[in-house]
């Protein structure tokens, strides 16, 4: 094992202090009390334990994201992806889509891409969590964020929205942003909507959390009653999971998007090009990628990173059922692990639903694990990584730790975890176990002597 694996499996160190988290979450007066509310409504949202990552894996993830972006930019790729999507996905107003999410499991051979999300939530929460962990102690800060990027991350997020606006509106001034979802106050990540509103307002923008059904499209503009009189909507931060705006309650937003009356990000085109699970089939087909003109170097990266994926059809039902223990089944338009199933847990009833649905079957990549302290005991939880990106650049890495069949926020000791990319030349001075993987851990409060820099 490399040092990161050794630490993940042998060090149950806790580096999150509640008061630090409160400082990072409640950065504006409007967010006062958010930490306490989250503790009541989302008790397993944040882990007190960070996840360690080998620097070579970070390079592999960065290279994979860049290769995937190059492939998705190819005309042949876009033609096949848009051909099976609703017509609205063919519109291209310029924006690329904020908060892209690339999800990975860590295999022995390196990171493996599990899925791509065009509407990845949690970036603001994870940024605040990472800053809170970083503040634990001086020596941890030197390892956690040696380039001090976390301090500038909020500004990078705001700049991302401004870049989306400029890609469609040029030099026109951006005045307001609506954070839009259905019944936004009832969504699981509703607290993040409030954080986004506060962040954007702190940077001089009018920001409103809005229900999509309150929008109105008239006179060539999009309107919402919470904005000042006579001011139309400039930009919509779209958190809807109706990816193609097909619900009748989203007619106003759909009309405005079609007409280019408001900047919408992320948008239907982003989902079709990136997040449709059927894209994983093409990404794992080396011959098809070669025919489309993908470079040998990028094909090699994708072969290493993308697990083999195939479409589920009735004609292949018997063969897929026989192979089910090595497969993971996902609906093409799913999100948040909804209606996704491990093959080794399938019943005949669920198998019938899969055959009747629009599913893909992906070669199973078991998640790696993280040792965490729960009470007086230590337990191993599964983990995955998410790379939040914009236009192919990784902005933030975050992890989720959980137990169960699919990712969740119901696991004691689990939840979002910050990712610590170890320095390229690092030795363990202590904490690495010599025998039992669940051996001694550092006391709660920090890593004051784990690392020694050569």
C-alpha cells in the first residue's frame, strides 16, 4: 500500500472541530444558525475524518478529466450524444455548465470513473468543510492546502458564474442570479442554496432562491416576483433534476432557455453531452473512440479509467443475469444513486424492472475504504471521490464515506469528507500501523506529527 492507503486504513484521526465548521458555514449574517440546523436535519452530512490521496492519483484524476473533456468536445461525440436526447439539448448558447462532477472509486490500479454529473451538488458545503478541517492545526494546514487554494475558492466559484454569463452575454453587466429548484426549501441540500445566495450577494449580485414554478416568461424575458420591479432574470443557477425541462411546471424556464432570454447553467445540452449514463458505453469502447479520432494517448487514459459499460437489453438478459454479480446497474438518466443496483443484490422482481427500463450495466469497481472513529470504536466505511470541475479544470476534490449498497448520508461517522492530497515526498513519522489495520489512531484534534517533509 502507498502512504495514503496506509493512513486511510490505519489512522482514525479526527480533524474537525464544531466551532471551526460554524465559522466556515456561517460566513454571512444571513447564515446565522445554519450549523445548528444542519446538526438537527442532516446529522450525518459531515465526517470528522479527512480522506488521504496519493499525489499520483490526483495526477491521474486531473489527466482523466482533461481527456474526457477533449473527447466530449469532438463533433462525432456530440452528434451521437445529441441524437438520442430531446431536441432542446441541441441548443448551444455558449455556457458550459457550472459545478460539473466526476465521481471516482479508487481501485488498486488507480481511479475508476463511476459516473459524470452535470448538476453536482455539495461544492459549497465541501469547500466550507475543507476549510474547517484545514484550520485544525498548523502542521495539518501545511499538508492539507500548501498553496492556500481553499481561501480563494469562493471567489473562483463566483468567477465561474460570471464566465458563464459572459459566454452568452459578453460585456453586459450581470445583475442578478436565481438559484432555482422545485420547492427549494424542501430539497436535501437546501442549506447549500442559502450559502450560494449569501456568497453571490457578498460579491455584489442580487441573489434569490426561487421555486421554478414561480417563474414567468413574457415579453422576451424571464421574470420572478422577488426581483426588483422591472428587472428580469439575468442568470439561472439550475438545480432542477428535470434535465430537459419537460415538466409542465417548468414551461416558463424552458421557453426562456429556448429563446436565450436568460442564461441557464447547467442546462439540457450539458446533461446530454456529459451525464447521460449511456455515454459511459462509448467511453469504454476503444474501437469506437478510435473511429471518432480520439488520440491514442487519450484512449489509453480512458481504457485505464472507465470501467466497461454496456446497454441492458432483453436480448442480453440471460447473459447479463449470469454476470450480474460483477455488474452495477444504473438508469440512463438517474442521479444520486436513485434506482441503481448492485448486481449481487438483485432480486428477480427488480431484474424485471431493470429490463423494462432504460439501464446500463457497468463493471463493478468496489469502493475503497476509510477507517473512522464512531464513539469508542473504529469502523471501515466505503468511500468515493468527486472532482468538481469547470471547463475541464478541477476546482475541488471531495469524498463521501458511507456504508450500504449505494452512497448515502445516513451512516454514523460518514458523510462528506475533505481530501488531503499528500505531498509528493512525504514519510509517515507516526500513525501508520505496523500490524492491525484498525490499530492506534491519533487523538481527536489533529495530526501534529504525522508527516515529515524530506
